[in-house]
């Protein structure tokens, strides 16, 4: 068993590329696009790690690699301190039981023809040998845990509102008492008030059951409320990470700064900033992927990719602004 | 409330839905107008009838699950409810474009993104294929889609959630509509991409007079882009005001509760306080004010009589017994 210090999940160097579509027989095939590039992080036992970043930066792909829904090109996972080996059938089974997921869309996550009680019971039926009475009891319990009336087990998904369906998806995810739940935009389809109910529910369930969360979200206000740690991704790579409050208080990477700045409430009537950013979207070939959009970029940013390194206790960022020249040789070798 | 330059005028729209428990009123006497170059934001709790209102304008409301029971929808002076399917087709996509709440329902899984945007361009403009590709790439780039040329050759399942949502936006804008009905168009986007998206809409609104019906639960987006706000609760518009007035002096207790529940990202939050209670079911009896059970200012008559509209100030209307002059 694990002690409190062992992270529940450690992700080391996860990488995924997709081959581009060829345009014609006469064009030279372009190199595969790396959509996730050597992503590493760890999720502490009972803690929440938030993964945030630009739309399309690779968050869902990272989550799907962790859930074994997408095969990684490179990298490894350590579960409860041990390298995950899916050929070890006991370990594979334990991993499937202990790692669950809740996705963004409360509408498509549930089979419309299955009563929600059956849907919630499904993981128990597939993974345990409990009898029907015991399963019904657990279903009633988790329904109560997520704030729903156990009598609702007999209803069909279309009879529930979006917020209720997301509660059902959470009930289904927690019924096996998982150690880790991957939450990919669990509240983005919900209105403000229901969103807060669901976030409160997740926080309470975590306190009670001691689960860890990997939380992917664009809603930075609830991220700040929920997360212990945060990792900021840009174009496939983590550009900054650290304890959530530290990063929210003192974001170092210019992308993180821009992201947090844009999340602040603007007073109505304030001009929306101009949209002439279209051409800035091209990343440089060899340098920092954010350089073309970075207000603080200098020559080195266009020629050399910065590596993720500590800039404060527990806070790391991948940005040349914070690299003292003396350590430059060391940095270059760390990248390679 | 109708002015000369009103592009869309909806009056007393009522939409019924059928369910196991009978027929319910999901949209109940909704009226609003939008002028060219103006953005009306519609906010309100999940299930309050926002999507059904939008869909009904171009009669894409689910059938036979729902039915437009009464009302009038005038676009550019023409009564849309009198048009047959053929007549409506001339408006859809060209004059009025709609961004549906779920991006996957409006994308064809077996066509590339490029084909789908070009199709929208072809319907509405006479461009060469090379120009079509250029315009499509430009639209995607303005919505901050990285590597637009790659995305044009991709299929929907090869894109991230937020990329799909932007593609749907690009298809809607490709037809250069006069009215854009956008139902939660930015829910899957991060805030920097969202800011670019909203800036593009703002620009089209200014330069081309685009009118927008903007449904969202993101009050930050409302502040950035909307000129006026209509708050829906239980199928009714319970308050309407200019955006500035909505944020500084919302009158309806539901609007106030909504604004209070908004968490602030710039401070470490202590706790989150959702509005207590549950929204009414569309099948419940429609007696009195539908917010009464959750309202901190509830009075006896609130449960008996539907509150009439009263004017708080010029252009600011509320339906609330506690706000009668
Ligand atoms: N099956 C696939 N084939 C090709 N490319 C893919 C595939 N799946 C994902 N991608 C690409 O990988 C990149 C990352 O996508 P991903 O869904 O991980 O992003 P994300 O960070 O979750 O974005 P969002 O916030 O919009 O959900 C995108 O450029 C996407 O087009
Ligand atoms: N196809 C349908 N069949 C039956 N009832 C429906 C159908 N579509 C919508 N409704 C009901 O009509 C009401 C209004 O739904 P609508 O989708 O307009 O809500 P909304 O305000 O857009 O909510 P959200 O913020 O969750 O998108 C809801 O109570 C819903 O249950
Ligand atoms: Mg995603
Ligand atoms: Mg809706």
C-alpha cells in the first residue's frame, strides 16, 4: 500500500503525435504534429491538480492517455508508486477500477435507454461480484452522496436537467471508490449556479472519500477554488506549474499572465481588445512556442526552446526571462 | 419598444413541450427586439428556455417534442411564422445564422472542416475555390485556430472540443448573416481565445451591422459583448436592461442572486454559494412568480399572481411584486 507521500499518479514524459493528412501524391509528407510533448506531473494523494491552457493545447489528449483511451507514443505512468504495466492483469484491473472519469458533456455521457440506476450500477456489475441487493444499496448510497433522491434510480436520463445529469455521471464515477477521478471540463456545460453546486459536491466527495482529482477546466475561478496544484499547458507542453495559490498570486510565464489577465472580469463597456492576432498564431520552429505572441520575447526566445525549471520554491516555469545566463549550458543539456 | 431599425422583433412567443407528464410551457410569452449592430444577451438558469427560444426563431425547435403555440417573429419586417419550410430556407444560413449549443450536432462527421466551411461560403457568395480556402483560413485564424490549413483538412473527431466549437462559429459567420443566433458559442474555450472570438464578433457588429442574439451563462462574456441583457427564468423574461445597468443595478431578485453567485478569479475564494433551491419544472403549475419558492423577498401575492412588467428606468424592465412603483 501507499503512504501519504507517494503520489497516486505520476506522469513521466507523455508524448503523442498525429500524422498529418497528405494533400496529394506530389507533396512531401509533413512531419507528424506533436500534440502532447513530454508532459510530466504528479498528483498527490487526496489532492487536486488542475490542468489549464489554451483550447487545443493537448489537455484532453493527456487525459485520454492516462485513461488508456489513447496510446502514448512515449512516456510512462506510475500508479501508487509503481510503473503501470497493463500486461500485469491484476494491476490493469486495479487501475481500471481505481481511475475513473467524468467528461464535459452531460447529455451524451449517459445511454438514453438505460435507467440511471442501471447506468450507475454498471461499473459495480462489471468489476465486482456483489449481488443485486448489495448493488442496489450502493446505488442508493451514491445517489444520496451526490444530492439526488435514490428513488430517481428508476428514471431515464432525459428526465434530468444538465446539472442533475452531471451529478449522475459523478455518482457513476465514485461508486467504485476510485483513488483518482479525471474530470475533463466537468462543469463547462452548466450555468453558474448549478456549476457551483457541482463544484461543492466534488469538493465534499473528495473530503469524505479521500480521492485525488485531475481537473481540466477553462473556468479559472472554480479552478482557483478547487485546485491544490496547477499545471499550465501551451501548445502541447507544460509551461508553468506549482501550488495553485502561488501560481495565481505570482504567475511567471507570460502565457500564464495573459491567461489570468483575460480571466479577470471586465467592466461592461470596456473595449474588447483588437483581434489582429491572427498572424501571430504561427509558432517558431526552434524557439519557444509562445514567442510569436509574447510581449516580452527577445532574440533567444526565437532560437532556443526554454526548459521547465524551478524559479521559486515549488514553482517551475519554461521561460528565458527567468533563466540566469550562468546556468545556460546546464539548461541546454537538460532539454536534450 | 419597436423602433424603425429593429431587425428581429419577437412578440409573446410561447413554446410548449410534450413530456411523460403532459404538456409544459417551456417558453412563456417572451418578447424582445434586436436592431442591426446590436447584441442582446440572454442569461438564465439551465432549463429556463433559452435554447428553445433561439431555435424557435428559425423553427429548428425539436419536433414533435415541442410546438410554437403562439406569438409573432418578425425579421426585417417579414413574419417568419407565416413562411413555409421553403420560404424559411432562404433566410437560414444567409440572413440568419445559428450556432447550436452542441457543436457536434451541426458538424458532419464524414466531411472535412474545409468542405463544411466552403459549403457555407458557396451557398452565400460566389468565390473561386482558392478564394474560398483563403477566406476559410482567415476566418479560422481570426478565431485563433492554430494551423488553419491543417484544420481545414481534418475531420471533426480530430479536433479538440474548443476547436470544434470555433469551426461551428466560422461556418455560421461564413454566410455573412445579418443576424447571428449564438447559443453558448464559447463554453469550450479558454479565456484568451474567447476574448479573440468576442472581439471578432464586436468588429462584425460595428463594421457590418451584424445583430447578435447571444445566449450564455458566462457573465464575463455578457460584459464584454452585449449591449442589453434579458434574464430568463422558468420560460419568462423576468428582467431586461442595458448591460451596464444589469451589472450595476439589477432589480429582479433572481438576477441579483445570479450576480452574487459569480465567483471572482482575482481573489482566493473562501466558499462558493450557489442559489439555494431548484428551478421549477416546465410541467409544474404556472401560478404566480416562478421564482417565489427561492426568493428572499417573497410576499404573499407572489405565489398567487404573476407579477406584471414594471419600468424601473428608461429601458429597464422587471417583473417582480417587490419592485412595483
Ligand atoms: N484523433 C486525432 N487525430 C488528429 N489530431 C488530433 C486527434 N485528436 C486530437 N488531435 C489534435 O490534438 C490537439 C490537442 O487536442 P486536445 O483535444 O487534447 O486539446 P484540449 O487541450 O483538450 O483542447 P480543448 O480545450 O479545446 O478541449 C489538437 O490540435 C487536435 O486537433
Ligand atoms: N426535446 C425536448 N423534449 C422535451 N422537453 C424539452 C425538449 N427540449 C427542451 N425541453 C424542455 O424545455 C425546457 C427549456 O429547455 P432549453 O433547452 O430551452 O433550456 P436552456 O435555457 O437552453 O437550458 P441550458 O442552459 O441548460 O441550455 C427544459 O425544461 C427542457 O427540459
Ligand atoms: Mg479538451
Ligand atoms: Mg440551452
